[in-house]
C-alpha cells in the first residue's frame, strides 16, 4: 500500500470522486490534498492543491528500488511504516485544527495506494474525504483534452502595443476593475522577451503552465470578453497551447499607444533589477549576437557601462523591439491593423486605472 505501482483503486467506491472535474466541482472541496512527493508536486498539481506528502522523494526512490530489486513485500513493509508516520505527522500538524465537517479531495499519481491510505485514515476519523479516481494522471489527461476546446466560446480582446507601452499594467488595472483577464506572462513568470525573466522567479513547467491556463479559463463567463496580451507562440520557454493562440490571433485588437519618453521611463521602472545588476544585463545581451552587428552591440555595452540608461533603452526600442513588434503583430494577429487605439499619457497606477475604465466603458 505504499506506491501506486503496487495496487490499483479497483471498482468505483463511495469515497472516490469521478472525473470529469471542473472549477465548480473543485470549489466544493474545502481542501485539495496532493500526497505525491515534493518533486512530483513541483512539476504540476491540481489548482489550489497543498502538498501533504505520504512518501518524500528519497523515501519514494527507496521504495521503488526495493520493489524492483527485492520484492513487493519488502517495498510495502518499509513503505507502509513511512506512510503511517507521515500521515500521523500531518494529522498532528497541518490537519489538526480542521472541523468535523471539513471535506477534502485527496489524490496521488493515479488514484492508487498513496492517496488511498490517506483517504482511508481521514474517513476513519470522520471526515468526508474523497479520493480522486485516476489521480493526477487522469487529471492531466482531462487538462489536455479540455484545452483543445476550452478557448472556443470566448471573445478575446487582444491588448497589443509596442514594448514599454504598459500592456501588463493595463491588464492589472483591468483585472482590478473586475474584467476577465488571462495574463499569460504572469502565469508563465516571464515577460516574453529576451530580457523577460522575472527576478527571483523561475518559470513553471509546461504542464503547470497549462494547468494554470485551464484553471483561469474555467472560471470565466463566456458571455463576457476576456482581455489577453498579444503574445507569440512562446512565453519564455513555455508554449502557449495551439488552440488558445489560434483563437487569440482572431481576436479584436486594442493598441496601447504611449509616448516614447514614457515608454523609456516605464521600462526603467520595470527592469530596475538590470540597472542594479548591469553584469546580468550584459550576459543577456549575448543572446542578441545573431540579430545585431558587433558595432551595435558594442554601442549598447558602452551605454550600459557608462550608466546611460535612457540612451540604452531608447536605442533598444528603436533598433530591436519596435521592428520585432511590427513583424510579429501584423503577421499573426489578423485584426492588428484595425486595432482600437487606447492612448496612455499617464503611466502611474491611477493613469492605467483610468485607461482601464475607459476601455471597459
């Protein structure tokens, strides 16, 4: 009863929750518990799940080795002791204060022994715990299936505009004003450009990115528009699901137009971490070697080392970002040339709040 290899969930039981699950179904549970190892959880998990592992990474590896090299009995014997100890610790710590009517959903890799053990003990105590039939494996299959058609009913309003025009800030203001916003850069932890890594954050896995998109779209009302930034097929290292990007390409476009001097100022604010660490920026510029002459790169390097930030940012916009924007937008987004213009002359939070209100109205 220690690994999902050693037993199967068997026929449907009253403590099992059958797929398909949607955002509404998941919201009916007080907590979603992922009992897999931390490494499995980090790769991807159900939206909102907490990781209360019953076998940690080292324990899971040991059990798997014993199962293959010695016997299922040896693996189960040591695994059962670890599972029991880990569940006991969760009961004494993170689960100790839960009331009698607490209702969790529990899952592991494929709805087998690990989640079965946790569910059995929770139900024995008196909680109405449910085990997810098919586990994460079935959940992942559902996400893949749903993403093929989930974008179809939505009216996407594509926020476009040159780099530094404030598209991300506008999306934040739209969300704060109650609009439906799919912020792919936020979900991908990346701003989408060669300099787009967010300080102190690594990108999630492709699976986790797709689960976040599923979770967001699943909560939206198809009768209302969904605002999304014009992205390419990839955000950093992550791929936007093909059905989604194709639906975005067909969306009505809103072009944010911001004066050049304000774009420079906004980018200096957004990328302050590079100003604080110029060496990191110099490393990133190496990625542009195939796209720009040595003379151009040397000019940028000189500006960085001299601290001429306005000159550097303006030059990057003119010689790199603006030409790339034109090529990408007009080749992919069908309605880009007929975009509604949204002029922004105030890049403060108040300015974007006013812009968002104008757009919603």
